[in-house]
C-alpha cells in the first residue's frame, strides 16, 4: 500500500487497527470471496483489506453518501481494482441496501463491520444480525470489531471512560455487553464462533449461522 494521503478524510484509529484486524481476517478467510462492509466511513479499511486480499471483491457501504468520495479516494490511492462503488445502507432498514437496486452479489461470504454498535442505538445490533443473516452465504461469517463489556473480563479503565463519554454525548450510545450481543445474534439464527482479543482493548467477534457450527 502506498503511504497514506492525509488530504483525504482520515481516521487515525482505522490506520492503527487495520493491520491487527487484517492479520485475523487472513486466518479466517478463503483465498477468494465476496465481502460486504457495513459503515465503511472514510473507506480506509475497505481500501487496505481489498488491496491485501486481491481474491476478494469488497462492497463498501455507509448510511449516507457523505463519505463516498473518501471511499473512492482511498481505493484509488491503493490501486485496488476489487472494490465496488459504495452503496447506501442503513442497518435499521428492512431491506439492504437502502438505495434501491439489489447487490451485484446474491450473498456474501463475509459481512464486516467496525466500530458501529457503540455509536448507534441498541436497535442497530438486532438489525445488523437480521440483515447479516439474510445476506450471508452458507458458511459465511459476520465479523464485528470494537470495544465490548464482558461479564467475566475486567473492563479496562480506558473503556469505562470511553463508555461514559459516549453516553454523555448520546444516551442511546455506549459499549455493548457481549452477552447481549450474543442474545441478539441468537435471535437471528447466528452464534459466536470465535472471539479474538486485539490491541487497545478491542475484540474481533466472528459469528456464523448456528446451523453451520
């Protein structure tokens, strides 16, 4: 990948966490497949992962088109030819995507989302699970990255402070309890198949159809 062009909208967190996430994705994914990314934001993850995984076709998406130019810019900057044009997708909508035309791919081997659940209302979790269950190919995985609260693991002080800050900014936001996330997944027919601890007190959760575990 070329050196980052910080004239583009830029997330320092995305730049820090992309390689630890990619390292786990490499252990999970087949040499080729179809990926849908939810809440792509600036598009740094889409560009980096697609460039590193040339056998995968990457479909970025976001709730609005505000960052679509950034997604295209980061994709062009990496030279990745396997990133599709971004699509509007609000997880709360009953049908995905939100802009009318169906996805080019009938089903996805990977649905990936980073740092969404704690900066959206809790209803987005159940909606994410239902939508992913509808769009995953048999044997596919929903992969969720972010900070969570676990009943049997002490919460890092930095995550407690982050949670308090989020809830002050919006009472509907906040770090989610992993057990609650698992219950929402179960209601949609998904189950947690792997939990990976990543730097900065974040987790990478891998969920699959319960019937394929």
